[in-house]
C-alpha cells in the first residue's frame, strides 16, 4: 500500500469537515484535518478569501457557502466512486 496524496479539493473538504461541529482554533483544525500548520495557513487564507470559512480572533467557523461545498463534494463522491 503506497502513500495516498490528497488532492486540493479533498484537502479543502477535510478542513471544512473539521469545522462542521462548530468553531475551533488553528491547532485543533490542523489536527483534525491532518495538515501541518504551514500548509493549513495557505489553505485558510484562500478559504477565508472565497468565503468558505470565517475567522474571528483566531477562531475559525464554517459559513453557509462552506456547508454547501461539503454537500456538493459528498454528492460528487457518491456519483463517482473511486473503488
């Protein structure tokens, strides 16, 4: 079994999914999404800019647009099984 490299859309999905249960800080978000902080920071800036997440004083939360991304990603995953 080889190393599975996650694609960009999957990484975004994992970050957003880590916020589904409620707002959290960057350390918890990095742990839940299985990313190092440098990579996470790059994605967080992008996700804030395109309004999938909000950041209030270091606490990140999912937006309605972020919830829609999760829904659409899961719908696509169901339509296009990889196994």
